[in-house]
């Protein structure tokens, strides 16, 4: 079953309605935005999963999940319906959909998609990597003190969308991507698994990552780069 591509097609087919809702952002308790566009994307995904799977748990940024059967179900699916909501509600096109599917405890399929940019990277896709970039992507949560700790000899970019940064390092537009403050599993599992598939190295808190499932509600600091 091609879960990720089916969902991407579903989002693309409803993109005009999603974009119509981009001016509906409200602040959550953690001072980040959610919009009706996020919630529509999530509903489309949840409805697809309900129609096509039976034994599964879905973990989404915008909904609470019952994790009591996490180690029992056939599928565990993490969903970020819109990564980079601040970009989305501000009219920027650099926002993404991220899904990672684990089946019986092993990574099965992931996707990072950027519908307004018509970019999609899914498990099994080939990608011609751009060589020789000297750009280091950074998270948008950097402080002045964090910048003082960065080394010399690199150019730095902040895009405000974790998945777009992950795509750029896999594509080779970045030499590396650093997230020094940490983010959640639904933000990073798609990009980390696709990075591994394309021969990149991923470290979480200084330890090499090899595709294992990451628990929700914990933040992960990481680095992705091509050796």
C-alpha cells in the first residue's frame, strides 16, 4: 500500500481549499500557530487512514493520541499536516507535509512534500544531489548565544520549516542542517529516514541515528550531513 503517495495526492487535490484557509491562524499555548488549513489537512489524512487501515495508531502534532497500544498495532504513523505553519499563514510557500510510517516496529515509508512548490520526496524516489554546497541550515529557534557557538567557513540559512531544511540537505542545497533547540518526532522522522536512504548521516544528541522510531512528546536535537 502506497500510503504516503496516496495522501500527497489527496492534499494536492484539495490544495485550493487548504490555501483559502491560510489566513485563519491562531496562537496555541506554546506560542506557535495553528490554522484551519492545518486542521483540514489533518482531517483529510485521518479520513484516508480510517478508510484504508484497521490496526494502526496515528500520532499527529495537532491531536492527542492514545499510545497504550503503541507496541501492539501493525502501523504507527506520525503526521505533521503543515510543518512551518508560521510560513503558511504568512503567505510563504515554504511549508510542508510530513508523514512517516512504521510497520511492525520497522520503518516502512516516509514522505516530505511541499505542495505550493510542487516538490515531493518519498521513500523509493531517486534524487540528483547538488554537490559542493557550503550552506548550513539552521532552525528558526536560534538565539544570539547560539550563533556565537557556530564555526567559521560556512554560510547559514534559516527557512522556518524543519522539513524544508531537511529536504535541502538531502538534495545537497545545504552541506548540513543543525537543530540545536530540538523538535518533535513528527517534525523529524520523515526527513531523518529519507536522509538515511540517500546516504546521509544523522546524529541525535551526538549519537548516530539508524531509523528507529522516536517517541512523541520528546524533543530531539540533531545534525544531518553528507560525509
